[in-house]
């Protein structure tokens, strides 16, 4: 068991972010996400594991991060790489043992790093004993722990169209699975092996709270809550609108931020988090959340969660679905992030991210992964980390890792990609077009193994990696980056340091500038008499920022930049600068 405590005397429970001299510790923290399957393999089976992560803690300490978020390591059939959990209080042998996890947590704590676990409680695996029992009989005491419904009246159970609602699942096909034994259907918003838990049932909620307390007692420092805004559904389960050309209805309006969501999160806070606020971190993943809802979720006075992951800014290059790839427009990105900055300025708090295990690599998406890879990766890091909120770094982002060169559908492993390809081709889409959108948006882009060195499997494994290593690891790797003071890694290290040394980075007010400029991203941060300007050129051509006081600004202190010795009136291709000045209040 873990005994090292990270209680921070500077933290005052109950103080709103940025409202006084005592503010929550996570306002000046940076979180690093590890996707265990792809981080470091200690036993040569081709799959990353806990001992592998422990062996790389010195690297994370050198980067300077404060919190380690672990994607799921629990026992799982691995239908969705561990987001289908069959035992909430164990460790999958693929990743090691509970003792290995204790060792990882202790090693992190010794280095001043907190550990946040993934909490996946919208659904379990269909192999979780709760679901096995629920499925065993319509009279099972756990029947009501999941969403069981009869076929649509007047239809034959099992036939297409007999599903209780017309909702589609996120992983293609209907959101309902027919169970031969009882003739009923169960709801699964994700794969058929991920049945949704029924949070209306108080026993379900009690069991989850108990499990969360068990993890806190074991020494973990908080939770990243998977699709947590889906746990409250409209119990009347209405049909959704079928989009033009679509095959299923959109159930989103009936399960995103549903009627009891605030009640469920407040109850969870009271049952689990209350009394430990000063040391824990809670972040809710919330697809489709609006700024107005996020303000309620993160208002410290409401005691729900510390911050949320919203999805608007990672949807700016997507149309009707994530596979509908649109050209990237910087103005759309600024409009979205600027609105979130303004919306949570007085109450609430943002989490800031470009990448995670579900998103393509940002340098390939919003940057230039060719000639200007290093510089544009640094620019993207600079812009994100200078916003107000808590930044998240996804493994390999600090190296400027890029999207993978997937040649065919055989190269993908992700259930979402594989199912989408099959369904889209069945519906008549051209395979080459489907592949093109998978290459741009597929989640496996983020899941290729971490690139530690230039050796054949990038130092990730001595075996055969479960997903091919990116061929660019011969030049893009941690060993080379740590050795090069001018690397993306050291730029991220400096950005993380800046958040701690310059209070305006963590707590300053945010003002967006030049919202209509198609290539320049510019904003100020202000705290007391300190003002910062972050200005960045999102293009491969030099540009002079159209800021009224640019001549004055460019002569002030340069806090951080990505072009050595630069101070001219023009920003070079993909150049970013952060200036600092004092102003009369
Ligand atoms: C969101 C997770 O980030 C994603 O990886 C997973 O597939 C779904 N939730 C279902 O758990």
C-alpha cells in the first residue's frame, strides 16, 4: 500500500480557481497521459505494461509533469483496449499485477507525481460478473443494473428494426444487442461487449462509489471519468432523428448530459471525493458538452468535478461525423477555444488538450509534419500551454510524434476503425475514401508505440509490437530528443516550467486578439501588472502580426520562443513567441 502523501499546503479546499492567494494545486499543474498498451513493454510480449511505465518514471520527472493519468489497466477482454472492464479492482495480467501498480504509484509519488486512474463506469464489459448475472435471467437481482428492453412493439425480436430505439452505437451498427436467451435487448452505446450500466439504480451507484473509495485508499490521486456525461439517460428512451443518408437515429439528446447528470456527479463527489478535495484531481470526459453546462460541472461551489474534457476544438476539421474530414481553419479553432476561455473565465476551469488516445496526432492535424515538424510541434505546445486551464500532454506529443503511414485496413487494430471500414464499404463507400478518412482521424494514429530510441522496435519492446512502430522512430525518439537541448521535448519541459515560474501563465486573464486572422493565433494573459502576449504563425510563410502595439511588444522580454534569437517584425514560418511586459494597472 502507498503511504507517501502529496498533500500540498498551498491548497485550500473550496477556494475557486484564481480567486485568491490560495488556489487549487492543479491550476499550475500539467498532466501526462500514458496509454499503457503502447508506452513501454518490460516483458517482451509486444504490449506495454506497468513495469515498463515504472522504468520510465525518470523520463517523466525530467519532463517536469505533475500528474500521470493512466488509461485503463484493469482486467478486460480488450475489445476496446481496456475500456471494457471485467473487474474494477484488479489489474489485467497483460499489464502486470496489483503489486506492480503499487510500485508504480510509489515510484511516482517519490518523484512528486500524482497518479490519476481512468474510471470507466458508463459501461462494463459483457464479461463483468455484474453483467453475467444480469444476463442470466429476467429475474436476476442484477437485471436492472443494465438497460434491458423488449423488442419494439409489433416486430420480431432479432430482426433488423426490432431494436427498442433506433439509436446507433459509436462503433457502428445499432446501440442494442439482442439476447437470444431472454429475447430482450441490452443497450450498448459503444461495442456490443460494453453494456451500459443503469445509473438509475441506487445499488449501481453505491457499488461504483465503493470501488472508487477502494482506489483512493490504495493511494491513487483522482479519476479521469470516461464519457461520464452519458451516465444519465432519458428513461423513456425516445427514438432519435436519423440524419440525411444515415442508417441510425441520434440518441445523443437523450443520453448526453441527461436529466440526472448533475445529481449523479454531486452524489459521487459527496460519497467519494468530499474531504479529499485538496489533494485529488477529477476530470470528466464529456463529448458534446457545451460551455454553459461545463460551467455548472466545474463551478467549485457545486462540488461536481474539477474540470471537463470538451470536444469542440477537436471537431473543427470534422463535418457530420468524425470521418467527414474538412480542411482545417485556424479561425474556427480560435473561435472555439476563445469562447471556452471566456465562458469559464469567472467560474469553472478548462482542461487543455490537443491529443489523447482517441485523437490523431496534432502536428499532423493542425501543424506541419514534414519540413516544419519540430517547429510546428513547439508552436502547438506553446499556444496550448499558454491558455488558461490545465494542460494535458499525451505520450509522444512531447517528441512531436506524427500520424502513422497506414497502408491498408489490415494495419489498423482499433475496433472503431475496423467496424467503420466494414460498415462504410458495405454501404457502398469507396474503400480508398474510407481509408483516407481513417488515416486522417483514426485513433490508432495515437496508439503506435512510444518511440524511445532508434533501434528496430523503437526501444518499446524486444518482441513483436501489437501495433506497428512508426518508421520515423529512427529520427523521432526520446533518446535523441533528451540529448538535444533544442528539441520538442525540452521545449515542452520549458513550457511546463513556465507555468510554475510565471503566475500569469496559470492564472492570468485571457483575451483573444485577431480572431479573423487566418494564420496568426494571438492572445494576451494578464495578472496584476504583468501582461503576456502569445503570438504564433500557423503557416509556412513569414507573416507580420497585425497587432496595433506589435512594435512595442516585440521589444519586450521574450519568455519562450521556437526560433533562436528571433525578435524581428516578421514571424518566420511556424514561429511562436511569448513576450512579457509590465503595465500600469
Ligand atoms: C472514451 C474513451 O476515451 C475511448 O477510448 C473509449 O473507446 C470510449 N470512451 C468507450 O469507453
